[in-house]
C-alpha cells in the first residue's frame, strides 16, 4: 500500500491534428518536436520524483505498445502498461487505470494526465499536484485550471466557483471550446482553460462513475479481471472492454459531480494541438522563424518549417507552416486553430494510408 500519487498516463490518442508528422500509428505524443525527448517522455519525467509519485500506469493501444516500451527504456523508467483492445474515449480508459491502481491501494490518489501536453514550469506543476493531492484525500476530484494567456478558441474553459481553501475553488461550470467572441468574454469573467488533467482518490472516482454508468464500470472491472498479463503489458479483455459505453471523463463524471474542484496554475502549459502551438514553443530567430531540419528563410517572417527529407526554401512569405515527410508535404497558414481536422478527414477518405502511417513503415511487418 502506497501513500504516493499514482500517475495514470493516458496515451491512446490518434494525434492527427499535427499531420503529416503525426499519424495514427505514430501520434504526436511520441514525436520529438522540441529536443531529444518526446512529449510522452517529458510527461513521464514530470512525475518521476519517487518521494511524491509511485510507479506510473500507462493506458495505450496495442498498436503503440512497442513505441511505449522503446521510449520508456530511453529514459530509464518502468511502468505498468494497460493495452486497450478498442477506443472507448477517456472515460473507460481512466476507469481501467483506476481499477488497476486500486490493486495497489483502495484509497490511492491517482493523477490522470494526457501524454501529449507540454509543461515548461515543472516546479509550478508539481506544487499544484501537492495541493490537489491533499484536496483529493478529502473527497474532491480536482482539475488543473490553466491561467489563460489569451482568448484561445482551441481549449475548453471552466468557471471557478466559491473558494474552498486557497487556492482551491469549486467548479461552477465547464464549457466547450468557444468562438473568439465567447473566449474573450470568458477571459474577462475570470474563466480558466480546462487542461483535461485530474487528481482524485480512486474509490471516489469509481463511486462517481458507478452513479453515472454502473454497467460500464462493471464492464471495465471485468476487462481488468480477465486481462492477460504479459509483463509489462496487461491486455484488457476485449469483449468486456468493448461493452463499455464510449464517453469522455468530462461528460461521464466532471460535468455531473458535485465533488469537482479546480487548482489554478500557471505552468507554461499547452496541449500542442496545432502547428501554431508548435511554433510558439519552438526556438525562433530574430525574424520569428522556427525550423527543424534544413531550411532557408529569405525575406520571410514568423514561419515554421519541419523537414525530414530535403531543404525547404521560403522566399518573401509570412506566417506559414511547411511540414515535409517521406510521403507528404503540408503548406498551411500557421495560425490554424482547427488543427487540420477537416483536412485529415478528407485525406482519410481519399488517401487513408497517409493518415495511418508514414510510407517508410508501410512494408514493415508489425511486431507481435
């Protein structure tokens, strides 16, 4: 039985918002966009202080299991890895991790984190974890509310309510991604960005999920009970897990519970869901240009170039994102808050292989 926080790393997203670099088989959390480590690796390392955090649990898909193993080995970290047989959104995925965490301690404090977010101020993040963990032991389900740096339209928002114990507040309301006018209004009213990361006591979260969807909770419990263990992998039982209702943890629990609380935090956070965000977090020259790979900028400003194959030359242009891979080239306005969703949907119908994986991987047999 451990009194440390158990990190639960959610690692099952498709990651196609950063196409063409990110694909279904190699989503954005595994990309090394800002240095020698991926966002997944940085997420793991943020919760590696063994005085505060226990061994992490990673929930991912079967297709990504070897990427997980390779990237954990690179940073010298071990984890329990739960393999989802099918996508059921964040609700069942988090429940699976929490049920597994219960085996360590019924009243374990669990920190559910997305694997593809950036945090530049780790000390501020860890301090928020300490504050939130204390609130979790008193029955709260705590979300990390990010102090906005501007009226972003790519994030959900939440409205802080009454003060519980400073800086902890209740949550008055969760709201979906707004348009620009509504986002500005939310900022003026003191709303926070909803980071989608939570900390809670295992039994409390499971009680809340049981109240919302007892059949799905039972299905996920069966998936854990009937799982096949192939250390370090735990393969969830397919029939049981697929019978759980696909739903986000926000819709299943957070928007219904009266236990929701928020810790406001400024920690240099982003979910890196657009090429604009990649540009913002990249090193730039005096003209605002950022590059990874070979790039030449002539009379060009505020552009992003990522090239895996060949030199890219930009002449007399501004505010572009150019991304070159082995089988695709993207040229787009840099400020595309939609994250290319419409484009990827079109590609999925017209050229699905370009969405699934890079051409260099097409002829490689999948490891079993």
